C-alpha cells in the first residue's frame, strides 16, 4: 500500500501491551494501545487500524463485546481482529471465531510467532480487500462479493451509487489535499448514515476517487439515501473557504487566467432495488444504478444533494429470464 500500517493493542495489562509492542517493532507498524474495551472501541473508530489485537478478559466491556461491536459497525466490519488472551480452551476459541475473530494467539506466546501471524494476517487482509488507503473502506472486490452473496441467498437488497458533484472543480479551486479531505468527509457521512439507518447488514465500499457504493436492505434504502444527502449538505460549508460558502459558489482560474465559478459540492445518490427489478447479477445492479445516476445528474446543475431510485420494472423478457 505504500503506507505505514497501524496495529491497535487492547489489553488491560500494561506489561503484556508493552511486550506485544516490542514484538511488533521490527514490522515497522505504528502501534496504538488501549487499556480497556471502551478505549479500544474509541481508538478503532478514530484511527481505523489495519489490525486489532484484542484481549478477552478486560474490565467493563469484554473482548467479546468489543469484537461484536467492531463487526456490527460499517467502519470496522472488515478490520482484522486477532484475539490475544490467556483463554486457551477450545470453546473459547470457537466463540471468538463465531463472533468474527480472524486469528487467535494464546498467552504466553512466542514473539516470533506473533510477528509472523500479524504479518500474514495484514498481508492477506490487504490483498483480499484492496482497501482504499484514504478511507480504509473495502474496495470493488468486496463490494461485488457482498452483492453476489445476497443474490445467491435470494435476499432482497438495494445498491446505491454515491458520488460527489463538481469534485473536479473543487480540486481545481482548492487542490488535491482539500479534495482528499472532501472524499474522506463523504466516506464518514456515509458510514454514519449507515449506522443511523438501523440496518445491521448494510455494507459500504469505496470504489475509488469520489465514488462509493452502499448495499442495504430494500426497506431502508430510501431513508438511508435521505440521511446521507442531508448529512453531506450539512458538512459542505466546512469543506469550502468561508467566502465561497457564503456566496454559494467556488471560484478558480482556468489555464488562461479567467475566473470560473462553480456551485458548491453536493452528493448524488442513485440506486436500484430488488423490489422492482430482478437483480440477478452484480453487473446488472451496478449498470442500473449508473443509469439512474446519469439521469439524476442531467436534471440538476446545482443545488443540494439529491437521491433517486430506479422506478422502472423489468420487461417481460427480463422477468422471465
């Protein structure tokens, strides 16, 4: 990835945490520490670590509780978790794997073995998910896998394509660093919208650039899109210079030095659901959402964020296929 990877160690024994940190020094990872479950959750949500080493027996919120919450949150659902604990019984390991643990190391442990397991888990996770280095969200392979698993299980679902309107003009006006900040903000807005939607199976992926894909239950799709649109509009003024936000447009100079004006950023969310269409392939779902997105963008050149869903139904030939 070309970026320093971050490992969060959650253990109420400072001695163990220090030993683990020393064991990971040769890996070049940045190590964060948490002394209890509450601190671990806060650090995981704030820092988005590439790996969490999680002790089971911690005061207050146990390691099992932390693991369950990590797996239930869109922002940390795909984060690898290695259980690092003195519980070596088979039933404890089975419980951990059942909750979504990726690996299990029992104390006392070999430092060489721990380093090797950490290295392998980080590499496999990075290769499997191809996470976006800016947002730490899963990429296209994971999005496709999530959609195809719902299709295989014959579950009703919605696919929503979200992208930032006038993003190129924003980059021209403010530079790429500010552009990255806008992308990161969009990702955070979508993460929070998913959390607020109440859909425990919702999924969020970052295709690349300013494009995101949300997959959620059919019933919550429209409320999720509305939540995301409203939240992004609330964040938009803070992304722009104050004077641009005040006048409702941003200014930049083209190659000839002429001033160009463009409306402020907004978000377009376009989706399709199994309620009206037979979404029997990932490609079809993506294609239909893209058609809605192009239609919606053609209708509006400025204004607040907007969302729309495919209201068409399959032709008799498509329905019978």
